[in-house]
C-alpha cells in the first residue's frame, strides 16, 4: 500500500494532486507526459472530492473531511509557482510563516513563537524525521527531497503532538516523494541564476543548481531510485548596523559615533562580554573592543551536495518495503543564538520502512558531523583577543587617551585616540595574516579561545503502528462495523552524543569522559478510535498519547475531534488537543564557553546549584548602570573614586534580583480549533477553507542569563557583582513563569476557471493575546499579526505550451525577541513571477522566473540577512 492513494487514468502517466499554492485545497491534474495529455473537465469533476491526506490522522482520509486543518501542495502547484524550489514555495501556503537565515537555510513555522532553530515544528520525509540531531530541528531542506523527486507536501499548522509526539506542538510538514514504481525514467534539471543584483556590498553573483533523478522498475516487485543535487551560490549578507548599546555611555554625553561601547547588530566582538570598565577624571566609561563586521569573518560562498538512493520491494499487492539512504554536505550560514558558518557539515540517514494497509513500521538512524563549522561571534571576539588580551588592550587605550587629553583634545577625541593606539597591530580583514588567524581559531574547540563547532551526534528511531480495525476485518471479525476505526502505535527514540569537551560533556561520565557517549531517550505510544454516525455525516475521534522521557515523568496528550459533513461538499470541524515538548539535546545538555559566559543545559544534572545561587543579569546590568550613573553624578571633592564607587554600590544594591527560575520542565500547549471547508460552484471549482484557533501555553523553554558572585557571604554579593572578575556568568535553559495565550485564524479561496486559469488568495492572522505574570522570559512570539498571499497562474495559455505563474507575499511588521537582538521587524512585500515553455518532444521544460522581482531588500527577522531578488532560468529534461 502506498502512503498516498493516487488515481491514474488508463494509458496515462499522471496523478491527482492537490493544487494549493495559495494554501487552499483543490484537485488538479499533474503529469509527466507531454502537456497535450490532459484529462477532460468532466473527469476532473468526477474525482474532485476524492483526494486523500495522511498527516492529519496517520491514516488515509478525505482532505475535505480532515478533522484538523491540513494544507497540501501538489506537483502541479509546484510547477506553477515562481519559487525556485518546492521548499521556497511553502511561504505561499496558508498559515505558514517562513524566515530566512540564509539562501540555503529557511525555517518553517505556524501559529506563532518562531525562531531560527524551530524545535516546535517537525519536518518529515515520507514519515521520517529529517532533523539534525544536536540541533533538534531541520536545517532547511538539507536532508529532504529534490524538486525532481517531490510528489506532494502536507502541512498541519497547529499541534500534532497527540499523534506524532516529536515535539510537534506548532505543527508538522510531511514531504512525500515519487514512487519509482509509478514514476520511472531519467530526469535532469539545471537552474542558473543571479542574486545580489545592485547590492552595494557586493556585485551580482551566480547561483547554480543541478539535479538528476533516475528511477527504474528492475523486476515486477523491485524498483530502484537515485537522486543527486549540487548547488553553489553566494549567500545573503547580514549587515544590520543598528546600534544595540546606544545608551552605554549616555551619562557622560558620549552618544552615536562617539560612544566607545558601540555594538552594531551584525558586528561581533563588541558585545556586553567584550566591554571593559574604564575610569578617568572621576568618570566611569564603558569601552568595547572594536570587533569585526560579520562579512569580515565569514565566507559567504554557499555549496550543498545532496544525494539519496532507495530500493523498493513490493510484498504482495498492497504492502511495500523500502530502504533509503540520504546524504547532505553543507557549506552555508546557520543561525541559533549566534550565527555560524557551516563548513563541511555532514548529515547521513539510513531508513527502512514498511507500509501496508494494516501495519506501518519505520526504523532509521541519522548521523551528524559538524565538520569545520565555527561560531562567527566567537571568531570575531578571539581575533581581537589573540593579537592583544583585554588587559593589555585597555592599558594601551588608557595611554592613548591620556596623551590625547593632555594634548588638548576633547574627551570624545581622546577616546578615539585611545582606540587607535590600542588597535595598533590588529589583524586587518583581507590580509594573509588575518586569514591565517581566522583559520586557526576555527580549529580551537573552546569559544573563550577559539570558535570551532565540533559535534558528532546520532538519532536512532523506531516506530510501528497498526490499523487494528482493518486487521480485525481482514481476519474475518465481522462484528466490528465499517464505520469504526481503531489505530495504535509505539515509538522509541534515542539521541547519542560523542562529548567533545566543550559543546557537550557527559554529566555522568565513566573513567574517560571524552569517550563515554551521552544518551538521551524517549518512548511513547498512542491509541486512536473513531466512529462515523448519522449516515457517515458525523465523525468523532479520540486519541490519547503517552510519552516517557529519560529525565521526566510520563506525560499524556489527549486529542478529541468532531466533524460534520451535511453534504459531500461541506465540512465543519472542531478539535481540542494537548501537546508536550521535551527539551532538545542542546537545551538539556549544552556546556558551552561563549564570550566569557557559560551556556549550560537546564537539567539538574547539568546546572545543579547554579539556579539557587545566581542573580538575574538584567538586574545586574541595571544595578551597574545605576552605580555608574551615581559615580558620574557625584562631584564631591572630598571623596576618592573608590569611596564614590562604594557609596554607589550601597545605594543601588536593592536593584539586584535573585534568579527566580529553576530546572527544566517539558513545555505544554492546549489548543482549541474550529474550521470549515467547502467545494463551491459546479464541479467544486471554488474552494473555501477557514480555520480559527485558541492556544494556551505554559512552561516555555527559554533562556535566562544569571551570574553567581564568587562569595559565600550574601552581604558582599553586590560588591562581587560590580566586578566582572569576581562573578561566574551563565546562560541557562529554563522555563518561563509566564502563561501565554495566543489566537488566530486563516481564510483561503481558490478558483479555477474552465479554461485552466487558477486564482488563489489567503490571509493569516496571529496574535499574542495576553500573559499572566509578565516575567518577560517567554520565547518571543516573533510572528506578524497579518500575512497574506495572492497567486495567479495558467499552465497552458490558449491551449499552448506556454504557462505562467505570479504570486505576491506580504506580511505586517512585528516585534522580534531573540538573544541576538530584539526590536521591530519592518513589514515587507515580495512579488514573484515565472514564465514556462514546454517542448513536447523531447520532453523539455524551460522556466524563467524571479523571486522578489522588484529587488526590494528585506530581512525576515532582526539580525538576519538582507534578502534581495533571485533571477533564474531552469531547464528540466525528462526521458521516460
């Protein structure tokens, strides 16, 4: 049994897909045969409502009658999209938010709380998780299918944790590939394009992607499939120069370019951990190391190699066994709290799966090796410290300052002179010495001294599900009505880390802590029962899932759904469900020295004692700012600088706040969803889909910075917290004390004219409703209140071989909250367009397209790159 039921008319190589480029479902004809081979309109109407989906309930069911919101994108929709790849096209799907940290790395999310490493949204390929193990989320489509092998995409926006676990509390996407039994032949695609057109930082750059697919039925029951993709280009540049520390020296009147503690967003090495207290003339100044812009410490060259091979074997008429191997080798930019250069980064996956009408089972292992990847911020910090340590640098700064001030220069000019003297001998970008030192830092696996990211991790997963009702009926148990469905499943997952002594350590090691592997596992299962009533117009389902994680008690996730279809063309749905997210490997076990701040996992085994003895960094910053302001305002001639400092500490120590947070707990969501889907007008040519939801979150997993004074006497804590050298600094993974509520919805329309013109429109609304306690630690909502998409396309204008597609995406401004930077992300709109010409013999498709046609640069989140136009020509050749 194939995961998706495909309908194929006799004598034609084609399939039914779901046309949903705008996020609204509609059946459409897709094919590999020449464009003249198209079904008649009455054929389309006859099967208009029979399309099925799998992701919503883990069994085949009518798309129209799905119990929760599910969006689907078919092969025809992908041919019409102006987006260069199917993954890029997902930005036009109703309810989906896409952020772009890199040309080779995009992040999917739905219904709020997005971030650059989205561990709340799961990506599957034929039901197999394609996440990078140590990250806890996928790196774009690195381990996913190519455009030549993609069959369709199903997206469930909203919690799917009751059925899938896997932390899918914001939703999931399942990419279905083409079967070698039904899609034989050789296909090749070459996409060549340009980006960075009119970019003031760099000239236009070439982009190239080459893909090949080969599928062959070797025997009636045995088939082979091979895929390969090689892409090269020049990544988008992050060069936001917005000042993050504008008030760093406001009490001394040094603002703007005169501020000696400037910290532009995409300049690294001048963050808070790189600032030094500098005292002169009874004033206290904050002085930052000079730092480097991102583009000075990274190679923006992008390269991706992807390949996969699969063997499929049919077991009888309705079951199939498949083995798949996938490989990805990446060079591009990746973003977490900091930005990274992935270099020779490798992912491999071996998967074995059985699909059938009664049993489905999967077992797979994913291996990850970060190669020679490195942290851009740490590289910049340690470039500065390698040529001159902080204490030597500030001494030189002071001498230059004193000389300038003695020479009659102003305070601002003296600070500039001090920096010039301190920076003497500093490594200059572009020089051979700079490149040599940067290369050396990439191999030092300690971020207080170097920048290397050296992680080896694996994910081992096994799962099985049984359609109990189908098994009983096939076994002759006629007592079970056909209207009753029963499904059950089990799964187990273990993460395995090879501790590197920096990024990960084993908190409970044996004799050799660098060789003992760290393991982190979870076991779960679910049961689901459904019944159809009242001439199958009413469908009720109940699901209960249980998960046990190594470090937590059992958690239960229920889901209840109800659907009502008064006619074949109308369906109303309502669902309630709960979902849990367990901490990822990084959140649970990280152990990173970064910028003189140690980031540690939130499990007690990693951070025992830190929470209880620490103070919030936010309160320490406020305390030290108040101390500096008091010192600078104190003009008493009888007090020494030390006495002024001591008095200011005593006056402001009440600002210090003990850390109220504690060890990690699983994150939870409760969600209520309502929806309506209808196929309107004769033949169902107008489709409408509406959904609304209300979510309640608690125990958000987020980060807090808290520092521990190096004293056991609480009465002297303020003195120790006023001096960097007398405190231990930590960034801790913990749970927000805030309860968060958000709500939203979406609406989509899709209209197909008899001649083949397709029009689509959708809009999505998402809003953070309120918080209880307002502690401000919750993960940023990071989601536009409004997003909208419009699309227009035709595959065969006037029955010719010419087609076109136009789409427009717009999203409102929103507030972005991350550890890198917080602030307002401006609204933006992007117009995409393409023209297609098909040569029937040979089967050659030419596609001339562009994304962001008007080349209006935008950033989808703060601290990220500016995204401009990408202009390309794609040639696809098929031999059946």
